[in-house]
C-alpha cells in the first residue's frame, strides 16, 4: 500500500514538475510530505496563499539541500521567498507562499503547483498540488442584470460646497483689516498733530513754514523752541544746560552753537545778517530728531 502511494506521488511529480526532473516510480528516497494546506476558496488578486510543509521524512528530520527559489508559476501565481520556522514542539516547518498576480473574469479554480524538495542526503519530499478558487475583482454585468441591479454606474460626483458663507467671512475679515489700518493711520496722523502742538521743535517747524528764514520772527520762533526744550531761556553761554536736558541733540551741537553765535551777532552785535545759517533746515532736522527720540 505504501509502495502504491509512493508510485502515485512519483508519477504525479513527473507529470507536473516539468521536464528535466526524472523520478523513478519505485524510488525509495521519495516520500509524501505532510502539508498544512491553505483554505481552498475566497482569493482575489494580490492575496498570498501559504503552505506549511513539515520537514520530516519517515519520522526523521529532513534537512533541505536548498530553499525553493522565487519564480513565477504559470499565469496565476508567483512563488515568494521561502523560509524555515521552528514550532513550540521543536518541529521544523517550511513556509512556502504564493501570491496571486492575475485576476479571472469569472470564478475560477486554479492549482497551487506541486513542489519537489530534496535533502542533503538525497532524500525527496513531494508536496502535492492544491486546488483553490479565485474570485474576479468585479462581477460581470450579467450578474448585476440577473440580480436586478442593472449596469455598473460611474462614481457619484462630489457634493458642491456652499461658497456664500465663505465669501461673507472673507469680506468680514477684509473689512476688519481695513478698519484696523484706517484706525492706525488716523492714530498716526493724530499723534503727529499733537506732536506739532506740544513738542517744541515740531511746533516751531509748523510756525516757521509760513515765515521767511531771514525774518526776526523766524529766529525768535526757533529760540523759543530751544527755551521750551531746556526749560529756561537759553544763551550761548548756557548751551551746556540744553544738552544736559536733551542729550539726543548732541549730534547737532556744532550747528546749534553756530546758530546761537549768529543770533548774538544779529540781535546784539552789529546787526549783520548771517548767510551761513539756514534756520529752516536746522529746525527741520531738530524736529525729526525730536520725533525719533519721542518714539
């Protein structure tokens, strides 16, 4: 009985393993493998089918000469890299996996091919073929018609988004930004106006724009700005008090001293008009420096 089983397995291997593998029907080294086969149904394109082969022959360990190689097997399957695992009872199992690389148009039964394993001592194990069913990715239109569902329909278009609330929100933010910018601009203008009224050189610059630079009123206006800045009446001899009170005017010290010298000559000397001092330019620079210091 065992000899008949071995002969049948040998004939099957000879028929299915392909040319170049010659097996004797009475080969004593050939034995059928113990295989944990996968389920026989429910596979689709991309699924992996796994076989577990017990590495024993006649109760003795079966030492593989080499692992089965990766290759395509027919039009349906591709064998992946095999590996050996040890179970909790110290038995060794060969894990062979096949991946479905094609999809049928209708439900189809295919065969996981037989596999001949060889050991280092010339022993042989034959893994028989195993039938499995493969499902199509989508049923044929006739199946839908039979079920009364009709032909396949295209994907439903995406729902339109109501843009009116979004537009209103954008306008609200735009108006809020415009109001903020307007408020900032108004505050800046108001601050500059207050500075023109309260800061000494800004006020002097506002008044001097309507005056001739050679007129006594223009020179007196600039003098009053120096007096308000220092908190007292200023003369050439007391200029150090001005710079102590307003050290930010130090960069213009030379031009300020020149102005006071020219003013003394103009009002208390021979009364000649100085041509080297431009009080409009000096007042403009003083009010700019004053504004920068206030910031």
